[in-house]
C-alpha cells in the first residue's frame, strides 16, 4: 500500500520511512506543504500522513484542500499541538486521526494499520472483493465474474484490474499504473501496459457487454460504466 509522508523534519522522516518500508509500505516523502499538496493531488495514496507545521502550507490546510476536492484518502496528522481546540480544528479540516509528538512508534504503526483498514482503496473493506457495475473481482483467487461468466486472471491482470476498480471513475495516468504494478528495478518497456490492457479487455468485456476500461488518449485509463 502507498503512503505519502509530509514532514520537514528529516530526523523523523528518514527513520519513519525506513520502518514503514520494512513493514511493506511504499512511502513517498515531501518536506514542505506545496510539494505535499501537489503529490496528494497528482497521485493516489492509501494513507496521507501530514505534519501540522510545514513550510508554505500547513498540514491542516493541505487536508482541507484535498477534502474540498473530494479526496477521501485517510489522513493522519502529526503535531506538537495538544489542546482540545487544536484537535477539533484538525478533525474539522477532515483529518481521520491525530497523534501528538513525541509518540511511540508502536502506537503510530497501530494507528496507520487502523486507518488503512478504512481506506476506500483497500479490498478488505468489501470482504476482499471489488464490485463495479456487473463486474465482480475476487483478487485473492485471481477470478472475476460478469453476467454469469467466470473469468480466470493472471497475477498482473488481477493487480491491474484491482487498481482500476479501486479508483473507479478516476483518470489513472500511465505513470501511476506503472508505479503501482512494477518496481523501478523491473522497468518494463512502454508497450507492456498497453498489451496488458488489451488482454484484460478481451477477458472482461464480452461482445454483448458494455466496455468498462476507457482509454484517455495520451494520458492513461479510466474505469467505469461510461
């Protein structure tokens, strides 16, 4: 799962990102509010961790901005502020949780796990299955179901379909999909994604079935009924 960490204290971000990576999370870091907001707007994350006090824009301002844009990604705010008024301000801005510095690492990891279980991108929130229109995906078993058909999928097809369905009606750029499906070390050529999309379309879009994967030319793909 993908986490955005926005904090200008390198003595915190470096060890924390290392620990989160060891826990199996992919972590991206920004050290100021402007870069943090840009990343939050341009990419899809399963969790956003924001320091309250940041250069250029505060974590609370970032949280408020993305909520106003309809972004429902869980947000955890890190702060040295510990008054009731401060907590209310952060939560009213749309934050899901709030932890005061200095904090115990075990508590932070527990809160991260709890927030990720609430993530709209987590298939576990629907008994491990995803359903959009008349298509249902069972990622654990690499199977999909549509209008009575049972569709067997490869591992990469399953990963791609789960990512598209988890972000239904959103434009996912080629770069976002590449980052999600492949590591930097794998670095497939530019034709691999297009070929994978073609294979997936053949499987989930029968002759009498409406298309679900839509090409946004020059940019990427969008999943949905229209």
